C-alpha cells in the first residue's frame, strides 16, 4: 500500500474484472512468409540503450524491477510445504518454470529475505516434499494473500481461507481450489550468491520432480493429455504488483524445412538486400 497510494481508491476507479470470453485469433500477419522478418518496421524508430546491470551506483533492486517487468508473463507456483513439526506453509513463487517432462521436473527460485531464508525454502530443504498448485482466476485474491509476511509457523492457509486436500505420495496437502496440482519431491538445489558480495546468498534454486498430479476433470481432455486453457483460466505475474489473465491466443504451425520454404526465404532475403543497396 505504501508505494501505491490509496490503493482501494485507485482500484475503485478502474473497470470491473468481467467475465471475458477466451478467443483464438489469427496471427498478427497471416500472410507472413519465411525470411520476411518482423511484420512491422516500427522497431527501427527506437534506439537501444546499453545497460550494465552492475554499473557503478546502480542498486541491485533496480535489476529486480527491470527483470520482473520484462520477463513476463511468468507462471506462478503456489507452493504448499510442511516442516518436521507438522506446521503448514503456503506461498506463491513467480520465479518458477517447467524444466523437463521425463521425469516431470520444475524449478522454483527462492529469494533470500533480509532476516534469512523463506519459510517455504526451510521446509523443503528439511523434508524434501512440497506441492505445486496452479493459480486460476477464481481464487486469485486468496492466492495473492498467501504472500503475506506472516511469522514462521503461522499458516497462510488459515489467513487466505484456502482449502487443504490430502496428498497421496507426500505429506504437504494440495490446494483443493486449484484445477491442477502437483505432488513433488526435492531433486536438487543450486545456490546463487550476490555478485558484489560472494558470501551472501541471493537465491536458492530448487529442482523438484513431480510424482503425482491432481487435475479437475473438466479441464483435461478424454485422453488425459491436454489441459484446456480456456477452462483453466491461469493467472500470471507481470511487473510490480500486477497480474495477467490469459484470455486470447493464436496458433503458429511448427515450420519444416522444405525446398519451397527455403526458396521463399532466399528470394525474400535477396530482395531485402537489393532494396538496402539502392
């Protein structure tokens, strides 16, 4: 709230969330051909500046702001964990990604807090278990609330009002409201140290293996291999405190190098070269 003024007053002036219809559109330029490059020359009217992330006087926090507002949208892992005392923890992570499918492997990066490691990191390193829950529109406020700076041992489940559902192969429960949840175990970690202070930890990257899935029946097809994005309604993180919706998409066929495409590419490249020589 401190950095965003009277947030509720600002929000009150905005249009309502609304129930948007998921649509699939054409590509930006359906007539694009191999070798023709960008579909607009607008980029040529802007200069690029060079930015050294470690230039003198640039705070590390600037890189954080720059990167989270650029690497977007980012999927969010709502991570459920437990410590050895049986205390529950629930927290969102947008430094999260799918890394492999065989076996299902994911990365979650935990930033070091000024007062030490995050509760989630401590739990997972202690027990080696967690669940990853995908966040959808119908519980975004509750999921976001789990980022609260609650003391260690205080359950974000209670603070958010989300529902525990028992896992089959790990101890931490999964989020009942989530349409796709993953039971996972720790497979490895990589510690990242601060550039200007090699003794201080910046992030700990957890590599985890998914060992069991829980999927809402209406989001997956009959073959049980493809999830419908229009039903999943996944949320993503953008810069600052902003979230994004996935309400529109288009499809691009995977290209295959055939003589016809190669010929088109050579012809367009040749034409571009001639035009630039004039």
